[in-house]
């Protein structure tokens, strides 16, 4: 594990949690609710000042932040007061807004992270591009620039859920229906793509099918667990360069692979962490289809229209996260996904960041880009995580306030304690599950 990866994760999570707490504070200020202390990060104070009765401090350790809405006595206990400016004495709707402000801030922050990223580097739309000759789409009637709205009846919002649907919703050997919206008329129409089936040895990898300039190979994005009869030769991040001596960069490589039927094994040549390697792979013949031909257009935010479109796609990222989360949970119950892939804790986040920081094939710019994307996804993920009814998260307070609104009075201390105890056990279970999931992913990866 790269030490810099740990540092990056600590700073990243610290900044995201700080913005979360500031969300609570800013909404409280707008509603004229009194705050006693705002601390950026935790630990020993580095800088301290006081303004309008609020103690502000910047502390040493970037592991989080906090806002204190009550005074405390010498024993560290909250002072009970009937001061109408205190949060505890506010109307329920104000307390609810303050509780929701933290998760809402993480959502807004995630959207702004993606917006700035798209404005600076461009963005991938859901507009359809030119289909390669011989692909399934090339035989259909469509207009370049029309926008994809659904795949097999399931709405898609950004390229994230589109690619997920492409890889997981329907096997490539089956028909696929894509819903499009005309850029000229706004009318919606469907194209049905029917695959042409052939047989060839299974490479068992997912790639962009574009040749890397450095290694002249295909970057491996995903590896089928059945490759090499359940003992995969390739790993994510490898660059496949040759199969039985034939370069994947050659124009006739596909034809070569289709005719590679003899023999029990094939030799895969690839580059891993900058080192050239060759390994034998047991040959498994599979039925496959021609390329679907769906290509998404990318744009630069170099005019007012595209600036707003970039923001629009960034604003839809939370919807993609919700859809992908729901689909992943559904796949677990259907047996399509491992249960330990549902949750990721600090170890899992650090492992992902470590893969980015330690990738010898990416330059500094590419690493920074991926870290920004990861921080945006985590920020949006914190929006929904903090809504869980677990002690220490906003979900508990939100539930208590909503229950108060329904019954018209405060819950008894006994009822609050029961909710907190149940939530505490849920928290412990979630922490253990997340930690175990991270370790399992490392072991099986």
C-alpha cells in the first residue's frame, strides 16, 4: 500500500466531511440559529478566532469536522436552556432543514466537482455517434447526435449507468432495444439491434478496443472470472498486446481470432506494471456477437450551450449513483453479484486510490483526473450514507424529527434510547461488514 494513497484518502475524506458540516452551519445561520463552535478538522488547534459569538478553529488532523449547536458545562455536558435561538428549541421544520443540509451539501459538492471537471476537460454525452461498419447499429436507421434515453426500457441518465447497462443488462448474444430522442424533432423512437453470432476462443476481458500508444495493446478494464478455467491469466490494468504472436493492433486480428480454433491453449502476451509477460491460457470456445456499435459523443465546454449541458450531465450523476446502487443490490439478490461488493469501507476506498496513485502507466494528469472523479462519487455517496438511521449520522435525527411531526410531540427519552441502541448495533454491523468486504475484495482480487 502506497503511503501517499493513505494521505490522499485522509485529506479527501476530511475535506468532504468538512463541507458536510459547513452545510449544517450555513443553513443554521440562514435560519438565525445559534452556533457555539465550528471546527475545521480535528485534534490540536492550529488557528483559532472568534466572530459574532462563534468559536472558529482549524485543527491539525484532517479526519473530519464538527459544528456545536449547544453550550457545554465544566463536565462536558450540554447545558439545558430555553434560549429560543438554540437548535433544540427551534420549530421542527427548521431542525429538519438543518439536519438535511449536511447530506444536501455533499450532493451539491459532488455535482460541482463533476461540473468543474467537465468544464475543464470536456464531457461524455448520451448523444449517439457513428456506428462502425458491420456493427449491429450500422444496419439500423438512426441519426447521429440523437440522445439515448433508455436501454431495454430502463432509463439512463449519464454515461455511467449507460455503460453499466451495456455490460450487465443483456447478454451480447441477445437482442437489445435502445430508445433514442431526436435532436431535431424531440420525438422518441426505438432501434432494435440483433446480433450476428459466431464462435471463437474466449479472451475473457473487457477493453475499449483502442490501441494504447505506449504498449500498442488493449488496456484490460475487466476480467471474466471464467478465463483460463477459473484461474484468470490477465488482471485489470494489464495491456494485452499479442495472442499466439498476433498483435491485437493488426487490422486483421479479429479475423485471426475467429479462426484460432486448433490447440488446447493460446499464448497471451501482455504488459503488467511496465513489465512484459507471456503466459499460456486454456482455450475456451464461446459464442459471441458482432459489435453493437453504440458510440457516445464527447464535447468540449467551449460555448454557452455546452457549458449548460456539462452542468446538466453533472447534475444527473446522483441519479446514476442511485440507479447503479439499486441495480447492484438487485444483482446481489439475483446471484449475479457477490454480496461483499455491495459495501466499501475506508480500506476499500484506500485500495481504489492506491490503484490510481500507483499506476505506472498513467501520467500525473490522468491520476489527478481519476482522483477528482473518485472524490465526486464519494461525496455523492456520502449524501445517501448520511441518511441511514445510524447514530452519528443525520438519518437518526431526520427520522426522530419526522416522527415528531407525525405524532405532534417529542418522543420520550426511552423511545429515543431504543432507536439509538438499535442504530448503534446497525452501525457496528455495517462497520464490520464494510471492513470484511474490503478484505475479501483484496484477497480475491
